[in-house]
């Protein structure tokens, strides 16, 4: 069960995919994300949100099928670069990587999924609704079919209560008596949603860190 339940770290690449449907997450992209939202560690799942799942009802669009110059069919979708995969294996040892596309081998990249599996990192594909998760804090549950010896199989994935991305009511809980630090760590791409890192000191002196999403209703 330890391999199937973990907190989710959401990497949103939808803006990049709108500009380039073959966008691949790079190692520098991951480093920039970590500078904003904290290190990716072995106790979490990385979920790449590309928005590609909205094409699922149309097979040709979902697989990005296009004829090339030789009138041969090619496939195209966003994914993860080999350098990014190597960065994750070397520096984070994250437990699982998921994406809302047919494979992590996007664009012209090949071998990424096999490389991750060979280094002990599981993968999830064909996800949906990852854009409804907070950047940090959602708890992800993976429920596989009880089949032994399979190298891939269908799973049910769902998420529950945000244990890190808390809402205002939790922040104003009387157990927390002092706002220790209020630090902006950068705005999300959507100008209506801004992520803040908030560290709160409780009455017993224990510090806890939360990522809170403020919605601009103006």
C-alpha cells in the first residue's frame, strides 16, 4: 500500500502545450518548479497536467495522429524529456510519475518510460482531472486490479483532502496563534490564482508549512 498512496505534486504545463503540442518537461523546468514549491522527494507522486485528456473522446486528436511527408501516420502528445527523467532518478527518487496523455514518451522522445521503470519509478498514463488538484497537498490513491505478474494494468485513481494546501478556515484555527512568516513564492500562470507559501507557528512551538491558493475575485 505504501507504493499506492502518497501526496501529489502537480506540474502544470497547459500553457506550454497550448503553444507546442509536443512540449516535453525539461530538467530546468523541474528545477524552476522546485524553487517555487519545494523539493520533489521520494514520498510523493509527480503528476504532469497537460490538459491533453480533454481530447480523449476523439482518438485521432488524443493520439495526435498526423500524416508526415511520406504519408505515414505519426503520433504526437506532450511528455517528459529524457534529461528530466534522469534528473528525477538522480536527485529526487520520486515514487511515481503520472500524466494525462497516452505516454510519458511525448513528441519524438522515446525510451523515457522504460528508463523510469528500470530505475524503480512507476508511471501512470491516461489520467484525467489532474487540473483539479492543488499544486501541493492532495493525497492520491491508486487502486489496481488484483492481477499478478502483469507489467501494466488498469487502475482507479482518486484524490482526497488536501493535507498541505489548506483553506482559510484551517489557517485561522485557534490552535495557531502566530503568523510566523508569509512569503510569496510566485504566482501561477493563471492571473486569477496566486500561490503563497505560509509558515505558521502553533502554540506548542511547532512550525508547519502550507501552500495556500488565493483566488482573485476582483
